[in-house]
C-alpha cells in the first residue's frame, strides 16, 4: 500500500523545505554545558545476565563492579546476575536475579503457577516489528504483562542496588541527582527499542523527563571497543599466537590459554576494582593512524559487529561501516536443546510441562546451562544433564511409560539414559546444538569481511559472555585463517560494562558514526515535467506540485560526525496552528526518491510545539535541527522571527 501523501493527509501544513543544509559543530562545548555529576553508573542489561559498574569522576581510572550476588550456579561465574524477574500474584515486584529464581524454584507448584516469572525478555525489543509503549511479554505461566513495567522494575532494582552501594562507599545517603546513568543496548537495535529503554528509565525513576541528559544510551560493541583500547597484554588472550602473555608457550591450545585466563580472573575477582591505566594499552600502541579493527560482541541474545578506525593523536574512534549482526546469541543453543527434547519426548509434552511445571523447566535449563559451558571442540567424554524428578514423574503420568522408554524408542541415538537419572549426551550431540548459532555468526563475519570498507583488519576483538565458548573461538579462527589477530579480553563478560563506564566518563570519544538507516520526511516540490511521475502531480491555487517527495535527512551508512546537525525550515499552514506534526520515514536503502517506494516505512514523528510563539511575521519560519551523530536521534527547533526556542521532540514509539 502506498503511503498517503503528507500534503493531503495532514491538511497541507505546507512543508516546503526552504534550505536543506548540514552544519558541523566543531566546538560542542558551546552547544550545551555539561551538568556536573559525581559518579557514572553503567547498567549492562543483558538478555541472559545483567549487572552494573561505576566510577567516581574524581577517580576515573578505578572502575568498581557491583558487589557479589547471593546465589549463583555451579560452574558459572556470578559476576553478573541472571536477567530474571519475579512478580507476586497481584503483579507487584518481588525480586530480581538469583533471588527471583531461587524463590520461584522453592514455591510449591500449586502456588508457583500464580506467580509471574520472566526471563530472556530483552529479545522482545529486538524481535517486535512495531514496538510500542503497550507491547506485552509472557510470563512463564503464560500470563501477559506490560513490557514497559518489567523493564522499569528491573532498572528500579539496579538503581536501588547501586545507590545503596554508593551510600555505603561514601558513608551517607547518596543523591541520585549526582549520578550519570549509562544503559547499554545492542548496536543493531532500531530507534524504537532505544527509546523504549529511555521510557523505561523515566518510568523507573532512574532519571526524569526534565533531565534527559542524566541518562546516556551506550551501544554495547562501542563500549567494548573503548575498553579494549585500555587492555594491557596480561589482560587478554591472543588466539593468533595462542599465547596469553602469561608465560604460556604458544604450542598450548586455545583451551589452556582460556583456562589460565579464567584462573587469573578468579584470583582477582575478590577485588572488584579494576584499574584502568590512564595510558593506551600495549596492544593499542601497535595501532597506527587509520588502522582498522572489528569488535564482535557475542551476547546471550544478539551478536553485534562493529568496525572502528583509529584517529590519532587522541585515539578517537571512527565507525567505518554501519553496525550489523542479528539474533544469534547463545540462547539459540537453548532453543536447539528444547527442539531436541521435543524430538525425544514430543512437542505436546514439552509445551504442557513448561506451563504446568514452570519452575522445574527453569531447573532443567539451569542444568543444561552449566553443561553447555563445558562443551569444547576436543572433548571426548559425554556430558550428563540432570533431569528434575518432576520431569520424570510428569512424563510417566502424561504418556504412561518411562523417560527411559522414550529415549530407547526415539531415533535420537546420541542421547542416552544413564542409570543415575541423567540424560547422557555425547560431545558431538552437544556440538550439533551449537552449530546453527555459530554458523550464523560465521556467515555474518564472512559477509562483513567481504565488504571493501572492511579490508585490512588488524585485530578482531571477541567480547560478550558467549565469546568464552571455545567452540565459537575455534570457528572464528578457522574462518579468519590468520587474516586478523583474534583478541579475547579476560573477564570477557564484563568488557561491555567497564567500557560503558568509560563511555559515560567521556561520551565524545567516538567522533564519527554511520547511520544504520536512511531517514527523511515527505515534502511537496515544484513539479518538473519529465522528472516527476504524473500520478504524483497536485495542482493547488494554480501551482503544480509533486507530492510524496522523500527529503533525505541522512542516508544509510553515511558517516556523521558527533554534533553534526541536519537543518530544515518548516512553516505552519495557518498562523493559529499550535503544533506541527511531521512524519519521519526510513528505509534500509541508501537512495530514496519517494515515500511511497517499497521498503520505505513511517518510523516516527517530529513534533514542533509552536504554541505561545505567535509573532506578527506574515510567514513564520521554524528552523529545525536534527542530530544523528550520537547513539540516539535528537531534535531542537527555533522560531526564526522571535529567536525563541520551540519545543521539539522526535518519537519512534507511537503508532
């Protein structure tokens, strides 16, 4: 369906662009004075696990990660807490993380079905096509809850934890107004998802609408990139030479390097303070002006790829190619395991079991999680997965025969039943569960490295929780075949968190970004015979106009400097008009001529509140400035005749 012409659908506000222009602000200090904060707190809100870290402005080289969480799983380091949330039967917040999981697990099944337990819900923001304030999530018992409430509860929990810790640190009630908050999101998220996070932050009381600059949205791979610049050689594993610079010989394999790195991290874990030396890391000193590197952020939900180039002398970063990636995080392996269970026990049973015994299902997935982490390319002994008693019991009631019988009967030969009541998987079976997810990542990397902008990559930084997987490391190594050095920071799951704190301390470190989409508005232009199609002709008061013309603000993959503005002028149709509403359109394609073309969709609205700025000028001109070089798109506007600021906002969530 073609989009209606904005001229017809909006009562012709007479959007005729007066003067399209780009302005470059070299001196960003004049644009807005930075408010003074005492501390930066970054929240890494992950699909599978979350956490926070902070640094005081006066001691920027000390990054503190949050206190240890109660609870924790065998075989899983608990520097972060699971992104799980529990609401009481009357939908009030009860607990978050390990506490939520353990409490839910201990409830009697007759009770637990009334409680609302949610996990892995962050992916909903990426996968929902028309995300809005009213988007729903499903709890484990199948009941629906508002996504905004859940995200706000989670942020409120982190706010409370962090402020409590800051108060203990400083020996007094710590005031939230002194905190600059940073929330990390995947770089491949579209604007609605980023705005959703901001709305949740407003709702949670993290920051107020009146004070939006107190919250910065950071992009996960960018944060990782900033942290990687500070790496010392003893803080990483270099898969290229296969030495961890910890005195390991290069002949030892990937696994032992990582094992030693993990041990090093475990010893240092007692101190939660990381010293980020105020120098460029040794690795970085090998980089020269114009060198390029890739950050591959492999998380629970998404994989994000970013290409950066170094600009000396300050070592600022420039994005070379728009962020790419997709929903290929480690939860893909959980889905494959679920598919395997469905194959053995039947989809009908698994669906029923998840609803009727939700806490036992969570237990089963926790048992799988620790075995998943034990998967390795050269592993030969089988992996045992504990089946909860209620699974075995419920299956017998449901089918009338035993779990053991089901395994014998199923044609899945690489999963056996062990006499201790466990599923015994041979290592190949486990590796098969990893294959679809890893194949996606490798395919994506392969395509990225084919791009001309992505030639001569010096380093590839592998970060995010999933980067710990030796199966993934080996696959990346095989694909690159020595074209770039592969670097994995120690404590790889915290890389983003630490980088996000550094970003909050200096948000101007990334000077140039690439626009992920083409953005623009629909306008009327003078009709030109031969150039414009006749079906777009509109004659009004004797003037021939062409409707639906796409006025491009910025093109996909165009590079935009920080502080760079796109300027447009708009005129209200009637002097009495109070609000100008302009539809913003976007497309994946770089060049767009008309808003009615396939692949162009309405993605947001620009609102200019011109009430209270009445002027005697016959034709009012509202000058609008849009900023695309930051992690979020911003708008501001001025009434030219009076010089007064006009309230401007750009909204990507209302439909």
